[in-house]
């Protein structure tokens, strides 16, 4: 066994990516403070071919050196837009037919392994601030909350790690 070279991976160009069919989901970032986390979201969005990222509240937008450092250029391929608040983004997405789920530990949340997305519906997933989580106003507007089971003492993952777990699970369920 050996690692594949970049050429052997047959990666698409930025232009090919922009024109490619995306999986039916949008990522909503609610007041993410870490530029490294924002860059990680872009990289995950690229890897899982998300429709776009909505940068809400004080979440910084590209171009920024610290975002690029962890995005590794994914900020150039993934569509994004700025929105004043996550609650406003949720309302907009719902009016466009998206099912919107916050990734949050909340009363009545659905454990990730029990979440079954509707086959024909597009989805949006809201990820919250590293300390405060998803804003209550966004939760109130959403269709529900997803919770990742955890077994340690900290009761939380890094927000960009949570994105990788939730979004991979969503894409896996959509392609199987």
C-alpha cells in the first residue's frame, strides 16, 4: 500500500467545482469567532460539495490570511454569502424550501444516528459560536436540533469537527 499522489487523485479544478452538481445542503455559521474554524468549514464544504456557506453575524469573510491558512484555497471554490444574523438566514432558507437544523445540545434534540433526512428536501445546518453555541433566535426558527452523542467529560466537539461529523453523515445518507 502507498499514498496516492495529487495527480492520481484526479481532483477537479476550481472552475469544474463551481460548475459541478452539489449535494443539497447549505452551511450556516452563527458568529464563529475563530478564523481557523471558518477556514476549516470552507475546506469541509469543498470536500463534501456543499451548495454554499452563509456567514452570519460577526463571522469573518474571505479573503483573510487566517481563513486561507486552514481553507487551503477552498474559499475560492465554495460559494458564500454574508447575512446579518443566523435567525435571518434560517428564515430565508426556510422560505426557499430548506429544512433547517441547528447542531446543538437542546431540549428535544435528535441524536445524529436517528436523523433521517427526507430524500427530496434540501437542508441547511446551523453551527454556532465556539462558546455560546447557536443563537436562541435561530433555534426558535429552525425545524429542529441535531445532537452528536458524546461520551467524555467536555460535552462538546470543536465546531469545525462537529461540521465534519454531521455533514459527512448527511452526505452518506444521501448517497446510500
